[in-house]
C-alpha cells in the first residue's frame, strides 16, 4: 500500500494532508480485503488468501442504517431453526508481508494494486472516521502532502474508489458465500464478538471460484453454524434457534475481538 497520496479526517484548520513516505509498514502483518476479481488475480500471482466469516442478525445493530449497510454485503442463510446473515471476506495473506512488496518497500503491482490499497488510509466503512493516530503510518506523513479532504469534501477520485469498493462488496456477496459453501466453510463467528478465519488452500479456492463463476450453484444442504466465546451470547443465540459450533478442534482460527 505504498506510493499513495491520500488522506481523510478534518484537522484544526479543516483540512487533512497525507504524503506516503514509502515505508511499507501498511503492507506487512495484515490481511488485505479483496474483491472477488482481485482475489482471482492475487491467487494467480501465487499469493494465499484467508477467508473471514462473520454472522449477524438485527440484534447486533442499534441503528437501522448500520444494519442496512451490513445486510447489503451479506447473504441470508439457514442456521438451525433460524435465519442469519453471513458475510464472507476474502483477504490477501500479508501476515508476514504482501507478496508484491519489493525489496525497496515499493509495490511491484502498483498499477494493479487492490482497491483498499488505493483508498488507504481512508475508511471504506461509511460509519468510521479516519483517525491518523490509529494508523500504522508515522506522524510525519500527516504533516505534508496534498490536501484531499476539506470541510468533509473528499477528493472525487478517491470518493469514486470508495464507492466502487462498497459496490463490489455488495455485488460479490453472494458469490463469496457460495464459494465458502462449496469448500465446506460453514461456521461463522458472531459479528462484534469474534472472527472465524480460514486459511484456504490456494488451488481449492481457485477451483471453487471457477465453479461458482461458471454455474452459480449453491449447495442446498449447507447448514450454517455460529461460534461464540461469550456465555451470555451463547445462551441468547441458542435460544433463538441458531445452531452453534461446539467442537474442540476446528478447521478455522477463532479470533476473539
């Protein structure tokens, strides 16, 4: 995510500056969310992809607008005697570093880099405000560079990329969940409680994406389950008829939030 000149939050003089210094820190020790098309490109370049599954219902959100935003990125599925919403996030594995980061800390696929890299450090979630102090970038990058946000007016090119990313989330939602179902990934964590992270086999993921692209078939007998680590939440979801995953050993990483 280097060589990018973007910014966001309003400062005291109502503008925000940002100038990437090419340190490469944002390209390391993370998972990079991808569109379905970007996922295919990432896999074709030899990279690995993690799949993150989270589930929710209306009880998760206090504001209707927040629920409406998430439900557009989700698919309605059966779980036990209930219906839940499931979001599948495909993310490039850069837990050590992005495979496209060069020795000089510059991006080797800069012209073809994912949308989130183009948008960074902006937030894609419309309900999140960028907070420079929470970013991995060093303080000096916020002191110089182009002004791209003033009085809450965002640079039009950057705004278009953000909207494109949100649209891709909506358009890819069903296909991503179908891919997960085809691969037997059917346990999601509960949104806000944890993440269920699958380290997908690259060849199998490529094959599943191709099958979904060709047919769009969804296994009708998939029974989705939810994993939680909170006793009260466990009781509430069980009472709502949602099937819970209680296995001691799982094929996914359960990461509590």
